[in-house]
C-alpha cells in the first residue's frame, strides 16, 4: 500500500486530477511497453514526464520509439534518486515491488506514489467489472468482453487492465452507461487500497500460491487479491467467486458473512451454474443459474467454468439467455492460453505459455484428451511445483524440462516413475517431444513457471514455441 492515503503533502495539489505542469516520474517503461500508456497520457495532460528504467536505451529502443513524438525525458540504464526525491508524483510499474528503495525515497520526501491502473480508476466514469485470480482471469475477462460487446455494442464496452493496452487514452470517449472489464493482477491490486477502490462487480477465480518472490509470502499475495473486494458494498455491488473451499474459507475469515455473493462452478454434468448465497436483507428472485445450452469451441472443463463466471457477470448486468450464451460459441482461446498452434503428422501442438503456476499446468494437462508430451520448467518463483510434477509423471508420456527449475523437475519426474529429459532450451525441448510423439499424441507447452530466466516474458516464450512448431512443419514438407 502506498503512503498517499493520509493528508496530501505540500508538494501535491488539493486537486489530484490536475497534472498540468507537474513533474511526474514514470518508473518502469518495460521492453514490451508497460509504461508507454501512462507516460503518453501524462504528457498529453501537460505533465513534465521523466521515464526511468534499469534497462538500457538499446534494450528499450522499441518502447522509446513509441514515445518519440512527445516531450518526455528518458533516464535509462539506471535510476537517478533526484527523479524520486524532487518529483510531484511517481507512477510505478506493477512489476516493481513496493519495498523498492527508491519508492521509500519518494515517500520520505512526501512524494505521492501511484500506478497506471489507479490513475485510470480515479477518473473512470463507467461501471467496472474487475476480474482477478491465480488462474483463468484473462480468459474470463475476454469471454465477458465478448458477451458484453455483442449484447451492448462495441462502443459501450472497454476491456483492459492486465490484458491489452492502457485505457487512460480512452477516458474522453467513456460514458457513465458504458462498462469497463478489467483483468487485475496481484501487483495492480496491491496498490488499489491507496484509492479505496473496488469495482461494481468483482470476480475472484481462485487464489493459489504465485509470485511469492514479489509478495514475500502467500499471506501478502492473498491479501492483494482480496483487495478487489476490500471496499465492496454487498448491498449494492456484486461478488462472484469460484466455489473453491479454500477460497471460500479465506474469504469468510477476512470479510465475514457478506450478502449477495454469486458462487459459480460446474454441476455434475459439467454444465456451468451459479448459486446466489444471500441473506434476507437482499432481495433476489433468481437464486440459481444454469446454462445447459452453452456451446464452446475451446477445450476443457476449466473453460466451461470460466464461461460460468462470464455468464454470471452478464446476468448481473441484465444479459441472459441466448444474448449471453451465443457470443461464446465463437470464442477462441487467447494467445498463449491453451492455444492450438498446429497439427503435424497427426500430432497436435498446444501453446499454454501463460501457465506460470502448478495449478494452471495441471488444468491444461487435464484439458487435453490425447496422449500427452509436455514441456515444463522456467524461472524459479519459489513456488512448490510438486503437484504439477507428480501429475505430469503419470499423465504425460514424456516431460521435457527447461530453465532454472528444469533439473529439479527432471529429478522429481523420474523419482515418480515418469520419463523426462533435461533440455537446454525451447528448441531442444520441442525436438525432444517431437521425436517421441506418434500419431494421435499432443505436445503441450504449459511450463508451470515464469519465463524470465530464458525469455523476456511469457509472450516471447509462446512465440518461440509457435515458431519452432511451424518450422517442424516446414521440414516435414
């Protein structure tokens, strides 16, 4: 949580929305432009913007080029303490931990610290659907956006947050009757208490250990996720939660018995359903929802569960029946999320590079119905991988192990009676699986780990996998 919850400093204005002529430091541009949207918008508001990043100008050349038309000062290849000590405002990238020394410098000098998403939320005139969780939040966000855009019109629905580009530049085109659908990461939610914000509709998919290196422990990670409902009014707003016992227990411990909570799940026939848990203080005619007519083209029970969440949101916004279900019939998997890449020699290849937790890898392995070969491993986030490794040892014909966690995964798979190789890179892993695959098999990249040891991010990892699969096809022709 940032320190700007108390009285404003002498340096900050009594009108925090006024940014003209303010000195604003944007901490973290990112190789894929994470700070571009905030920097551009701030400059367009008339702020004097400094963008600072530890990466060099060469490493950030593509991102810098996108800001070349604006009078923005760049401090790259390291930070200058004066940009934090003497600023009127610091806008920090979500990836920067709150314990970063330069943020302490800013606060010690009464400089408010905020984020791109907080800047947006403070100014957003619309109803907001906020979606978070360890697994599934991107797909639920995209599904919800597809339903709402079909039912309400493209011009009245906005999708962003941790998915897609910044929405700051779209603020002038937003109206009070519009709906914004936001995917929200634990990094983003860690700082929303500074503005005492929760959305009109909050969705929590699940909370399992992740990003413990950033948060310092599971308790902080869980608390950050639950910030999405920290300021909810259950008599006015809507909370939608996956019916997971551990999440339900943690939620009840922290927030007590709240009224008006929809819990979504699958019924005994794997059909999406939702049940309203309410008190007598809330008048709700429809206590149970189901969508047996739903048709999905994306595989897996987890995607039907994701659809249940999106359909429950639609119901809360007054969209039911075919208006809600029909748009999902054409829904396609997002890139890097159990994305079908190609089929060569009757072997199907799936890219689930976004998978960075044991739970997401297990979900992907369960969704693929063919005999399976899997690529596991990557950056070590200090998360227990044993569940995914044990499952892979029995579910997969072969496990190709990569990255920092590769040696540990290989040893554990073999100890559990599975077959594994330690592969130096993605190319070696794809070839290792392709050599062993036979007609009818599937090769799955679902690493259960982050990508930062070998790739800039999960998108680069997924792109590498896709390129290698297409190269295999070219060699076969």
